[in-house]
C-alpha cells in the first residue's frame, strides 16, 4: 500500500501566485495575457485538491485541455508548436516564499509528455514531477524530489521554501529536442522567476538545466548544487554505484544532506 504524502502551504501565497502568473501570461511569456484567468483556475484547483487521492483515477496528473483551450492559451505561431500536442508544467512552491529564511529553487529540464498520458489532449498542463498530485509525489521513484524536500522541511519548517520550475516551458509530445529556437524566451522567463523568488540555493537537476542556467547573463549570485536528473541511469557518478531504479532512499538522503550542509 502506497504511503500518501500530504502537503500544507502548497502555492498558498496568492500575491506571489499572481506575480508568477504575470510572468507566464505576458507578451514575453508562454501564455497570452488573456489566459491568466484560466491559469489562475488551474492553480486554485491544484491547491484545493493537493491532498485528494482519487481512487478511481489515481494516476491523473495532467489537466486535459482541448484545441480551443490551446489556441486561446498559447501563441502557437510564436513558439512554433504547429499542430502538435504539447506539455507545460506550472511552477509550484511549498511554504511561503515571502516569509521563508531559506529559499531553494529546484530547476529541472522539461515538461515531457508521451502519447499514452496525453491521449487526444492538445495540451497537458501539470506541475514539475506531478507534485500537485498526492499519487505522484508519494510514488517511490517520481516522488523522490519532493520526499527529499520534505526531509528538509521537517527540520526547518516554514523557514524553508521550495520552488519548482522547468527550464523548458513548453515541449512537443514525444519530442527529445531541446527547442533551441525558443530557449531565449524560456531563459527570459526563468530570469524573471529568479528575480521574483530570490533563491538562497539553486538545485540544478540534469545536464540541460545546468547548461541553460549557466548560459544566462543575469544570474543571481547564489550557491548552486548540481545533480543528475532523478531518472538518470548513472552507475558511476554522483549517485555512486547504484542504478536509479533501486536507490531512491539513498539518493533522497544525499540531496537533503547536501542542501542542509549549505543551510547550517
């Protein structure tokens, strides 16, 4: 039986949330400014149902939006989406960033989607690692990043805030390309997120997140921690002599211990 990990203070600061939505929904963002109301509705739903376990569909982590929604949300011509289905992960945070003493930004790679989970959807909106879903953050493998954060939160309480976001803000379904065409747009959005959140530590997950972060010209001068992506199959490297499928607890402890070393 899966152990369910409940959350409190999930995306709960409404003023901060509005600022995040303003970054995403602008002329230089991913969404049209007119999409702000729809994005706000999704955030409200995420917050309200963050601890709801849906027994009938426990693996649902994507908000299914149709063709009409896609056309009204995203400037497909600007971003070159064409007619392909795509995914986006909304940034999410745990605890209040305006009250926390320590602010940890977790920067991952992309909102990758596949045909199986997208089905007939035109756009699937979720959160990094499906953190708004109690099923996915309780899952041994996919939930490892949140479980790492929870170890730190258990010790520091509301003095620490975690903010999760992707470097790639949009990804075509089943695509393995890094979308270099729109990378400057994505970096501009990330720069605004960094300015808003003002992180104490930036946790870089995967080589693409690391590459994109260090190529930006307006970085905040904060400590970075570089780690392989949680799903990376690395035998002799940062994770040591383990495969990613059998060392979840060990990796979780490595990350949380490394973060706490910088918070002491």
